[in-house]
């Protein structure tokens, strides 16, 4: 078989990460998560471009899982990154995460999950999402907090919110949800991985 100079594996990974971006944009458009939908998003805390409070980066040295469900503020979905302000131990923290830093996206309400290959397995300078889809403006007006950790922003909870404290570094669920429950849902999830696109 010929060498894949088109890098289809990388293109597929980026296209699937675009699903995460589009899901977040829909939440912004509809001013909240529809129905029972909620998102578990796991990402690498030390991945280039990730902007999180140093206290979180120190506590979760490898991965962190956030859950968008009930409380969140200033949610934005750019072409390459998403931003959100969440509370950790009652303190608001600003996060900015490149889609390429995400390792797992899970919506347990419908048993849907996306598992991504580790970013280091991609080429050193992969094509960007913007090269797949033309750049667009942010999909909702939101005031970005100043600095990495905003000082007492005006928090006005929306009807929907976010659970934010994962169990531990690299955990797959926040403490408010039992690990067993998440594991059971994960077993039933429709996990979409790159292997689905590879020729057997």
C-alpha cells in the first residue's frame, strides 16, 4: 500500500474535533444545553495553548475533566479553541482550551462519546480546523474575564450549568457524579474513534 501523503488520519481527527466545537456552538446559540444533554470534556492540561489557572495545572498535571451542565459563564467557541469560566471549590476560574488538546468528549444523556488519539501522535504541525472550515466570528457575545483567573466576575447563572471538580488528575468524572455511573454509561456509549475510519 502506498504511503499516505494526504495524512487522512490527521484530517479525520480534526474533523471529529469539529463536532465538539459545533456542539458547544449550539449550546451558545440556544442559550443553554437542550433537554438532558450535558458534556464531559477531558483535555490535556499541559498541551500547548491551554490556558488554565496554575493551581489547577498543578493539581491535575496530565488531564482534567470538566462537565458542562448547570453553571457556566462566558462560554465561547472559536475556530481553534473554546473558553469558559467555571467554579472550582467555589472560586471562578477561566479556561481556554484548544480542541486539539481534547482527548475525550462524552454526552452520557444519549450515550455518545468521541475518543481522540493523543495529540503527540499527530504530525508536529497539523492542519488547523480553520483549514477545514472557513473562519467565523464568535457565536455569542460574552465578556472574557481579565487574566487567567477572574476576580469576582459578575456571575449570573443561566438555567443550565456546569459541574466542575473532577475526582482526580485524569479522572473521567467529577465528584458529584459517581465513577461507577460514568463507567457504566461509557460501556454503553457509542464511542467513535479513528479506528472506525481505518481499513481493516
